[in-house]
């Protein structure tokens, strides 16, 4: 099954993943989306902080497995003891020989009682010391997961990681969105939370510093909201914010009075129970608009250093030819890197890549 065949399907699923982040029981809701997308009997998500499982949700079919797994069997879990590289989907038999598995204590005393024989899973690094594991399974031996199922989950990996990272940052400990201001203030790039009319609910320290001179934008009073200082940019900015409030991310460049420029990524976020903010605006100066570093791109998607550097230039609004010139590489080399970027991120096109980066404006290697 190729990426082109599953693209329409994943777009619906991607929207659902991000929508579930705002729900009270977000992990369970995200898990339900995964089950539906993969057409599996059971699925689970667990978060580990510095090697210790801190959150675990599983589907109802295997809910009884949670207590014994947390108490003992996670220590001898044959599948998690042989983890592949982060962000790379694998099947159980790619980690552990099934002949050896069925003779193990883990299988005979635990897994077989829940019809777990060939799970499919992926590990995702969400932040400093925080790792998410996603695993799904079909109980029927006649319809076990196989290589044909892997592209579906692999195509969802960047978005699944994004949704889980947002859940961890904004709601991982049951706090509302606005309880995460300290985390947002720690970001080096500007972050503004506002409603669909640009009325600002929160701006981190970096955004306040950028707005102070009013070279690019003003945060505005509560009744006027965020405004670009140049009229020709203001209408476009407000239109982007309005579309993001309806679920569609986007980006633009803001020209400044000082001759510099800002890149602005606008993305929808879950509504807070304590406010009406529906939009996150990520603001970066010149070439690193997203706040995602080269290291972050390598970590998230498995890009090489050269691919990550090219990706940042593309995210900054450069054409492939201009990015190649800035990198000092041949156009053919740039096209090769670009093809690899699309494959590894699952974006499929330049528009898809920009949409992906707009979806994940503040997710880097740590929070």
C-alpha cells in the first residue's frame, strides 16, 4: 500500500488526532483514533519519563492487562526490549523471532492470554526524557498485522508524535492549556495564543520582545487583537488566523520597518476550558521560523543533517533552487535530499511539508 493510496484517509485521521488533544481523556481518545485508522482489535499508548512508565492507556479489550503489565511484565516485554530506531514502525516478528517468543515467559504467562502475538508499534521521543510507545494488535491469527499495514501507521507517525507532544506539553498532567505558560516562555521563538479574531490570550516573553518595538506586529488591546504593522500584511495575517480557528494551518512572511522579516506559522490548538483561544502563532526571525532546530528535525523524522538543513530553508520560504544555492550544493543533490525529506516525513509534496511544519510549530527536541 503506497502513501498516495492512503493520503485521503490520513488527512481525516490527522485532523482527528489533533482534535482529540483537547479532550479530558486525551490519551484514550487518541488511542481510539489509532484503532479506527488501523482497523485493529486493541491498541495501547504509554508514556515513559526517564525510563519509568508514567501514563498508560489501552483499549477495553485488553484493559485487564494494564495492572499486571505495569507491576511486572513490562520488565520482560520481549518486544520493547528490542526497540527499533525512534519513529520507525515495526512488527513484532521484526524484533523477536515468533518461535522464540511463544516459548518465553512473557508470552505464555501474559501475552497469549490477551491474544498478543504480532503487534505493530513505534516509539516516539516527545521531550527530554519522555518517550511514547504506541502498539496495536489484531487478535485473530487469520488477520494478523503484516507488512501491508505498516505504511498506514508510518504515514501517521509525524502527526501522531505531534499530537502526543502537544498533549504532553499542554495536558499531560491534567492541566489546562494556560497552565503551560512556563513551558511556552522557555521557547526561544515567539508564541502567541489567540482566538479566531486575533484577540491575544497569551504571548510568551519572546513574542513580547518582538512586539515591543512594533517593527513587525503589535499584540494589541483585548478588543483589537494582534495586528501586523504594515497594512498590506495585516489582512493576510487576520485571514490566516481566521482559517486556523476553523482547523486549517498556514504561514506567511511579515515584512518589518527595519528591513528584516519574520516568518509566522499559524496552527489550530485545542480550546481551553478556561478560555476561547483556538489558535497558536509561532513567530521566528528570518531563517528558522518554526522554532524547530536541525537537531529537532533529525530527531523527529530521521533526517540527515544535510536534509534537515535543507528542510529549514524550505520552511523559511526559499525555493528549492535558492536553498540549494544557499547550501552550496548542486540542484540535483538538493532534489535528492528533497525527495528523501518527503518520504521520511510522509508529507508527499511541498504543500504537505509546509502544512506538517505548520502543524508542529513548537515541537522540538525538548520543552
